[in-house]
């Protein structure tokens, strides 16, 4: 596999992103939430009709199966806990699992170790079920942005091999914003 891929990331619109920063971090494009890609936060009020085609951030949503029926493009489990029933549905419906790396870069000490462990377990379980996994920063500020190389290395720490990590950061991430 050649390594001349285009890399993509997703960050919140609160980040100060420009072409120069994208180039310095090695991305062809850093997509912004609610501008380039729709994010639905499960901890806030939302309508099921808004979910289709979005990245749904699950914060312990009781009705995750109902959310999956509304056809999100990807789901992120912010607590990184394995929900076997939801993951089975995601595999059936070809819904991506999104792993927001900012959960790791914004935590410290024992909390970071716990997050690494849980996210690694979630990644391995999802991969065993043949669910495509997207590694994105989902940074809320520029301090939590990662270069594409850092994102690849963090994906490897979670259990991905280099080829899988590069594919995730290139084609899988791009598929999250394609109409």
C-alpha cells in the first residue's frame, strides 16, 4: 500500500482552522462540525429527524437502538463502553464507529489510562464485528488538535495497525462528510 494518501480530520467549529494550519498538521482538510458535518449530541435535545446522516455522540443514551433506526452515518460512544446490542445493529446497518481522540488528549493521569483502556477494548470489539472505525480528534480547541501522524500513532496505541489507521484517517473520515 502506498502512503501518499489524503488525510482528513473533524473538529468543532470553535477551533481556529485555516489552510495553513491544515497543511502544517498534514491534512488535506479538517472538516468543521455543524458546517461540513452534522453532529448530534445525545446529551442535548434533538429530534429523530435530525439524526439521519449525522455523527451521533452517545452520552449513555437509553434509546440507542431508536437512534440507530434513524440512520446516523456514525456513532460515538463517549463513555467508550461496549454496548453489544448497539454494535450488532451498527454492523448490520453499516454504521461507522467514531472514536474521538480528544477524549484522550484532554484527559490526564489515571483518567487518561482508563480512557485508553476502554477505547482500546471498544476498538477491538468493533473491529472483530467488522465495523468500520473512524479516528478523529473532534477537538473543541486548537490545543487538542493532532497532526495526522499523531492520530495514526494514537490509533496504533488503541490496537489498529498502520494500514488500518491510515485508511481510517483518509477514506473512512472522508466518507463521514460525503453527501
